[in-house]
C-alpha cells in the first residue's frame, strides 16, 4: 500500500485532484534517504535513483479521512469493460482478433487485474490474462504505478506493452468516479471480429449429420424419484378358453413415466407364473401388434444409392418415416379407466392413499370411489385338513399336512421375552382353588393353580393335609390345557386356556375337575393390575365404568353404604365392603373386580419397621463382613460432639458412620437413623454404638408368632387346620376400604360421610 501523503496514495485521491510542489528531494544511498534541499542533485542534475516525487500535498493534513485506505476502500472494485487487438501472422483467413476482457482496479491497494471473457471454440486459452498486482506505468514513468487517474471510459491503458481500450464500466464505478469529480463518458461497444463473424455465418448454414436433441429428464427425476402411483385393476379374460378374471397391481413411476404390471395370484389358482406380468417400461396407448425389427427406430435411414457390398446411407433429419407413438401418462389414469396393456383391457378399480393425494393436489380430483368387480368366479382357498394324529402337539400335526418337510411351530417370541422370569419377577400367577362337587371329601381338598404368562402353561399342586387320607403333591404337570367340550382328535387347533380365564371367582374345568378360584397371592394381584390390558377384571377404569352404570340406576345404593357406617368415618372393613358390593351388584361384578376396587381404595399407609428387626439386620451385615472396629467410629462421633452431651444431629451421625466405612446398606442405615432420631432431630450416638456392637450386645431377629405375620401360601403348607384354608388373603389381612372416596369418584353424593374425610392413614383402625 502507498505511504500516506505520497503521490498515488488513496488518502490524497479521496480529497480531490492532487496538486503538488517540489520542495524536497530524496537521495537514496545505502537505504538511507538523504535530503539535498530544493535543488536537483549536484548542480541541478538529478542523481541516479533519485526520487523526484513530491513529498507533501498542497492540501492541509487535517482534511483527509481518519481511516486508512485498506479499510476505507475495503471490498470496493472498479470494473471496466475493455478490449485489445491482437495481430495474427501467417494466416490468410484473419489478420487480427478483437479480444473482449474486463479490467478490475482495487482502490484499497492500487492493484489491477485483467480477466478475458470465455467464448466457445476460439482456439486459444482464456481466463485471467493479468493477475492482481500493482502495474507500473509505461516508460519513462515506470517508477510509478497505475492509480485511479489513468482509468476512465474511452481511455487507453498499457499493461506490459499490451494496450487495452476501456469501452464501458459498471454503475458502481461510474458513481465512484463521478463523486471524485471525474467526468465519465457514456459507454460504447467494441468493434466486431471479422473472422468470428465469418465463422458464425458459416456455422449457421451447416446442419449436423446427427443433430443433438435435448431431452431434459433430470428435473423430473429429481422431483419425483421414489414417487410411484399404485392402482388396482382386473382383466376379464373369462370369454377365452380356460380364461378367468385376473387381478393386477399397476405401478406408474413418476420419475420417468414408465409403468409396471404385477399379477396378484390367489392361493391354489393353478398358475405357477412369476408375479411380474409386464416389466417396467413405457406403455403405448395404441397397440396394433408387434412391429417388425427396425420399424420403431428413433431415426429414419435413407438409402441414397448403393451397389453390391458398396452402400451409402444417410439419416433423415426431417424424420419423415418415424412413427408417432403415444404413451400413457398420469393424466390418462383414473379409477374406472380402461387401459390397453398390449391388447389386454385392464380396468382400474382402486388406488392407494398416496395416489389419491397426488391427484387431489395436481388435478383437483375428489371422487375416488372404488369399483367392485365380481363375476361369480372368486377363488376360495381349498383348505383340506386332517384330524389330529395323537403324536406330538396339534400344531406339529397340522404343519405336517401343509408341507412335505414340516416347519417347526412358531412360538410367540415377544410374549416369551416379555413374561419370562427376570431376576425376582417370575410372572407366575398363583390361585387357590377348590373342587365344586357334592362329595364332602373332594370338596375339602385345596389346590394351588400356577399359571405361567410366558407360554400359557398351567401346573396344579395340592398342599399336603395331615390325616386327610389324600396324598398331596403334584396334581397336574406343567402343560397347556384345552378348554372343555372339544373333540379329542380335532381338524383344527384346539382352544386352550388363556390369561383372561384365570381370576378370583372364575370356574375352570381342567381334565374333568370343576375348579373354583377363590383366592390369589399378592404377587398375582400386582401383576394383573400392572398388565391390566390382559386382565379386564383388574382394570380399575373399566370396573368403575361398569359400577357407575349399575349404581346410577339404584337410588338406595348410596344409602346402604351410609347405613353400614353409623359413625360416618367414610370407610369400613374389607368383609363389609365385599358382601355389600355382592348384594348391590350381584353377578354383574365378579369377585376379582370387587377385590380390585377394595385394593385401589385401601388407605396407603407406610409400613412401620420394628427397631429390633432393624438392629438385628444391621448386626447380621456386620457379622457377615466380620466388622468389629467400632473404636474409629466412636472417636469420630466424639470429635464432632462439641457440646459434650453425647447427642448429634441425624445427618452428622450418618456422615460419621459413612466416613469410617461401616458395611451397612444405605436403605438400612437410613431406616435405622430415622427410627432412632428423637423429636428434636438429634440422636444419642451411644445408642448407635450399642446397636452396632454385635459382639457384646447381640440382638436376635424376632420370629413371627402367628400365621398373619407369615406369607399367605406359606401358612397353607404347614397348617393342619382346614378352616385356615377357607380364609382368603384379604380376609386374613383385615384392611379397610374408603368407600367415600369411591363414591366421590363415581360422582355420587353421600350425606352420611364427612366431606373432610377421605384419608384415614393416621387412624388406629386402618393401622390394624
């Protein structure tokens, strides 16, 4: 970039036209500028290499812009249209050439660039003629460079001996020069190149041997690639010998206007043909038979003259003998339209949703009523089955009749993976059952029916009862069980018991025994409530809808709830709720549905943990890990006790225990700290040390004394009292049911209940 205040600098050019006076001269010797005063050289003669350019501008220094040139004129370019004449030697057809180009001048650093416009078939390289750089002026001023002063429309500039004529400029350049006070003449055109004009006239009179025919299909392919119109059609060929009605699927490809016809072969149709009836191609509208080879060529060949083995041919540019073949497009396809598939009349009867949206958007078609074409010869699959052989399963026997090499039975893999045993989740539903019979001995027998959700198998176990005269144990091996009243050797696969057939209150007949399911374990109730889509009797929303329709027609139903609650608590026991619901709804709700409602509206209370059980469990963990180092824990607790009263906040006690790595799980430590925390939020840490001292102060885990504290079915395995087996799980638990909340959810008002009630988790009755 030019230095400030020197000739050619853009700073001075911004002010206006420069006017300089010779006041100082510079003599460069060994890289140091030496002032020679106002005289030129020695005795007025310039020395070799002396800079004769003036130093200062006639204008005061403060009138220039504050910004430098590279910032003031950033991204500003002066563009001129130009041409230069190039002489051609030793060529009689042309003596010179006129070459059109553009000259770019960059004011930020006074650089120049020349680019020639490209033309087709000119025979010489084109593009950038002069790369961007500062161009010196022609001699004898070659010590200076071109500035904006030398560029204007109509002027000539010489770059390294080649003279360019500036003929025009763009609007920005014209405006830029005008603001600087430069008058810009109007532009004019460059002279014509005589040789290029002669060649253009010659090319216009010639016709190519094979003219190029441009067929632009790229846009259509890009816009409609993978877009296919699908129609269903029929071809009624019943009039021909052994003909019938044949169904097709017609595909129209929007990317290239081709069509494909695929036949829908019904089972046992007697046809062993490939499904492709017509391969993908353009379908002609008019078919008059197959053409001779070469008759449908895209170009016509003319035989001008010829002899034996010496023939000459030319192509007919006018295509006088070419056939004008029309093909089907998307405009010709519609429901009810007959299309000619090489002589076969196919009726379009229906289309898919994409095709309907395409015709609605592009052509505004709204009627897409399908056509039902039936002629009384519909195929019905010939289904010939054979009875069950008795060997293997019924599915294996049926598959052996379908193929020579029978395929193995396909199982429901998703169901198996979803309900197979996973860690503690067994997905086994256990029900207590008894036999419905008049025999007093058989009626006293109790059974545990296990239903496996993974594969719909059933196993039955009979608990051993002493002095009953019946050996207990396995009653039914795990297997799938058929439903009653089915033939032994069926033609179809028999119907088996499913998950929805087992619930409390159901009666199932298994191998001739009529079982009544009167109870289920807690895990079965939880699984059925979690998977309510498989068990409608455990779906609380469906049960509430059914109960709402029943109670809305019974005006005395709400009154009966209040009569069984004389103290207006809003809840009563499970037995009262169960028998009251049985009297109100009768057989419209099964026992399992009533139990589901009772479980849903039971008070949600937190289980209280016995302090002795917690201490015994914690000592068991310490005993298994052989942890006896309680001295570091005691020292840590004493160091935290600044008051010296042997009491610390619960959080500090927990932090101290964790800091010495006492091997107790987090959940157990949290329960133990919560149980030993006093009302003021502190803990006597001596009690904690005594509780963890399993060596000197051992605590044994309490043993349950009644059958209520043990598991439900565990008590049935070790009891000899038959009356215990008749009690259900919910009868032994004796929990309460908040009927007032249930009536509120049903939208039924109850004047006998208190509006403030609805949760009884703090009362003593619910804790029982």
